[in-house]
C-alpha cells in the first residue's frame, strides 16, 4: 500500500472548518515507482546474464564498432565529441533552471540526489568489475578502452527521470537527441561499448525510480482559493471552501444554494492502496481496475459518468455538479451535499442473542424494517439499469434524518455490468445489512424487494474475497455471522444453489508453487552446468534394453495402483474407471504440490461413484495410513540391507552407514513417543490429531476386515507399487552404465518419495531430483553426473511422459461425470 509522507494531523485538525490549506507540496510514494525499480533491476540482471553467456558476440560487436571508428577522420570526431559532452551538461542544467523558475525546487533537489547516486553506483560497478574476474568477463570492456558502465550518461538520465518530463515534449526531445549523440560519440571515440551504454541508461533510469520511491514524489495540493476559482468558472457561486478531511472539501454557496461536497483526485488518491489493488486484481477474476492504473482524466470521467448514471436511474446518491481538471496531477468532482451518516456510525454491529434484549439497560440500535427495504430498493434501481456498485460496505450505505437510504462511493463501479457483478452487489448488501440488522431480517427484506431469484443467485457469492474491505473486516469480528447468513438464505430458500462460485483466478499457494518451481529449475540448471559429466549426453546414450525395462515397470505401476486403491474400498468399483483415475493423477500432479492433487482426485472419484463423503474420506484415510506404515517398514528393511550390496566385482559399493542410521532412527522414534506420552499438553494434542483416525478410519478398516481378500489385495498392491518404482529407478541406473545395489536404489527411492509428498512444487520438481541423485551418490557409490542422469530418466518415465495419457484420462472421466 502506498505510504504518504506528511505531518501527522489530529482528528480535530483534519476536520477544522477554518484552517486554510497552505498549498505546499506533500510527498507520496507511488507504487508505480517501485514497480519500475524492480523492472529496471530485472533488466540489468538480464543484460549481465546475456553478456556472460554471449561474451564472444559482445566482443565481436565491440570490435566491429572499433573498426568502423578507425575509418572516420579523427579531428572532426573529437570536435563532435566535445560538442556532445557540452550538450550533455547544458540540457540538464537548462532544465533545472526552468524548473526553478517554475518554483519546483524540490524536484530539482530530488534530481540532484538521483544523479549523485547514479554516478556513485556506476563507479562502484566499475570497481567491482575490476575486482571480480567473473564480472569482468561478463562486462566486455573492449580490450581496456572503456569502463563497464559509461558513467557520463547515467547521472543525466537519473537527473531528468527523477524530476520528470511528463508533458515537456521539447525537453524530452532535447534529452533524447543529446543522449543519442553522446552515445554515438562515445562509441566512435572508443570510450564506450554498446553494453556499457545500455547498462548506463538502465542504471540511471533505475536509480531515478529508486530515489522517487525512497524520498517520495512532491505533489502540490491546490489551495482553497484555487478550488473556489475553478468551481466559479463552472457556474458555481462559492462563498467559502473548507477542508473537512483528506482530499475532501465543503463548499458553501451564495443565495442559499445547497452546499457542495468536493472530492479531490490527485496522486495521493491514485497511489493509495495501489499495491493491494494490484494483488487483488491478480487474484480475483472480478476485481475492479485499480485507480492508479488509470490516467487521471479517465478516472475523473468515469467517476462523473457513474454519478450521473446512478442519478438518472432514480437511486439516491451524490449527484455531480461540476468536474474540473486543475492540473496534470489534480482534478476535482463537486457533488450536491447529502446530510446523511453511514450505517457504521449510526448502528451497532450485530451481536449474539442474549437473555436480556437490553443488556445493561442500553437498547441496541438497529435499522428498521422500512429502512432495510429502502436500502434494497435503492440497489434494485441500480440493478435495473445494470449499474454495479462494487464497493458496498457499512461506510457507503448512508441514512439521513428522514429515514431514507443513500448509496455513495460509486468510483469503482461499472456501467452495463454483467450478471456476475450484479450478483456480487446483492451478496455485498446482504453482508452489510446482516452486520447491523442480523441475517434473518436482512434476508427477509431482500426477498420482499428483489424476490427469491436474485437472492438465491447471490448465495454462492457470499465469500469474503468477494466483499469490500470494510465488510470483510466487520464479518471477521463476528466469525459465525457469515455462516449464519448463508444458513439463513438456505433456510428461507432451500432450492438455492449452495456450491460457491470460484472467483479466484490465482491463489497465494499457486504463486508460492510457481516461485518454488522456478527456483528449483534454476538450481537444477546450475547443478547441470556444474557436472563433470553431461547428464543430457548420458541420457541420450542410455542402453535401450534397460530403458525399455524401466518403461515397462513405470507402465505396470498404474494397474497395480488400481488394485491397491480398490482394495481399501469395500464397495465395488469399475476397474476401467479406477484405472483412469489413477492415470489422471499423473496429470493432476502438474498443478498441485506433493500428493494433494491425487488425494483430491480420488476423493472426488469416490463421491461421484455414489459413495458418501464420510466413507470416501475414510477409505482415502485408510489407504494413506497403510501406505505410510508399509512405506516406513520398507525403508527400515532396505536401510538394514543396504550394507550388504555388492558391486559387479563383489566389493561393497555403498558408504551408507545403515546400522547406525537405523539405530538412531529407532532411538529418535522412541524418544518422540516417550515425550508425547509423558507431557500432558503433547498427549492431548496427539489425541486431538488421532481422533479422526479413531472415529473414521478405524471403523472403515473394520468393514474391510469382513473382506480379507480385498484387504490383502490392497496391502499387496501398496507393496508392489513401491517395488515397481524401485525397479524402474534401478533399470534407469543400469541404462546409464552404473551398477548400484538394489537395496541402495530402494532406499534412495523411498526417501525421495517421502520428500516428494511434502514438497511445495508441482510434482515435487527440484526436490525429488536433488534428493534422489544425492541418495544414489551416497548409497550407491555413483558419481553426481550419472546419478542425475539416471534420475532424469526416471522422472521422464514417471512424471513427464504420463502427462498426456493423464490428461486424456482426466478428460474422459470428466465427460463421463466420474469426477
């Protein structure tokens, strides 16, 4: 959220009616400067990476430029370079004088600060390039002709950018011509290279935006006299202009005309909450466009048009009287003043029912039924003209002294809104009124005015993310109120749809997954380039017979997994559909971390197969319980046997301390068990965690005990699934020409699979590759390159290639409504 740098004011000072505004410039940290700063850093990093990987190309370009410069006559070149150097100093100096004459000295000071920082950073990068060999190689310097950063351009770019050249076409043209000629003269005279010029421009531009965000951008606040003069030019007859709040003014008029409520639109308003609104726009499909991304004039026109449209619809709201653009950074909209107060100030929030209707002798003030119906009637007028409010909250629903409701705060609304936005408004009004009048009265008034159809359609949208911030905060203070509101709508309309509509396009967990995947891929590439043996070459030269055997065991794992899954479900399942569900799990792994996607898919498959949700979850829990126990038993057995592995010549090829690790593991498990049993708080916590197991999974296992053949099939399937994957990994190691012991490969797979189920990346990308290759080096005596090659082959057969069949199985199940 934007941070405004200004003196703290008390509430009395903000609402003072007679204190004149000084008109001095405040400062605002606009998030757009931060975004440009981050993008500039990314571009600098990209240029350095390209220079490092394309060093020969950069040196070749530098040589070509040098040869061309040798063909030019030397005295005219020197004269042109001197003239360009003088122009490079005169343009920023002239611009600084121009800004000082316009009383904009604070921006000039910011520009000087940015120029000094840019020059210091360019010198620091030059010194760093001289100390670090790798960075020097990444920055070709034309055989010693130039510094890595052409230091003349960076301060000029930083100075001009920090001051700002918006609307200054002549100065921008002069700057562009000067920078171009100076860059060409630097190339010709041999004091610059193409790379140093690019880095200089990027460094100056990035430093300027870093300075603008660090110290803030000065924003001039118009005085009351300027506001009065601007309104008078529009036909308003102002008598007095008084500041009544942040960016708000009260204007009284001559001859008893009604007072006006003036809202100022400036950089403060645009910057306020921009980062939060950007994040909301990224997450929510129906989020309104952030005001900071609109040009100031577009925001002015949008706000005025919405006010006129709402008034024409017959709704009570603030009616625009005048709209004026004061400067490129400020505008104002004047409305007829409404003598009303928000619901948040008039009424107490809904409280749980008590034995006494009037606790402590103080009656609870709530809106009347007539006022509730009037609120719904105002919303109905907007919806009839398809106007979406988008910001309904206890602060935007007002009530005047005559008991009439007014809807204000339409700046983020939309005209010609779609059905989804209109339904969101109904959900927002339900939440607002439920906060102050209770769910029952709010729903009853909505049905009386709108009817059951619109209210029932809003039920799936009663989600916190779909509501305004103030409404979410009010619901958060009453944790049960949202559930009670949904329950009340269902009680009065049992036929209403209850499944929530997905409004999020991106969840925080998805962002974390993508970031973790990118980081894992980067680390994997770094690991690949650091290998003595190229894993890609080893994979390409793999033994086809062993590779075919690995593919066979990978394919067999799916029907075996089908038997393992069906064995823990007492009800009869279709083998074909169950096999498709297990195959589709390989596709779901791509978009979900660990084993969460497979669990959700199997649960949905059992529900669609007619198995109640409780029994379906119990079957999944039993499968996971047996899988965990069998996995730990297998790991213990193979860990104990890993020391007996022999190489092709009969020598032990494992350095894994199996006996010691097994003993330490047993001691650790025993210590944890004793601690949990001895400490009362841990014991209660363990009992709470194990209660679902005792209440749901164990009764399901008792049902399975009545079918011992099916239970044995499930247990055998769980064991065979693990063995299929172990055999697949073992065949991959043999395909790359290695001879690790089978027990060592089994320990590596079982350890890597356990980590893969908790890794946050899709399909555990990165975590599985790193751990499996490390375990093969430790337990199998393989070198890093061949171990990674074997793991890449294994992941190709078990993760990459099954994606297409998994997608086909997923689509087939969807067409048959089996998931």
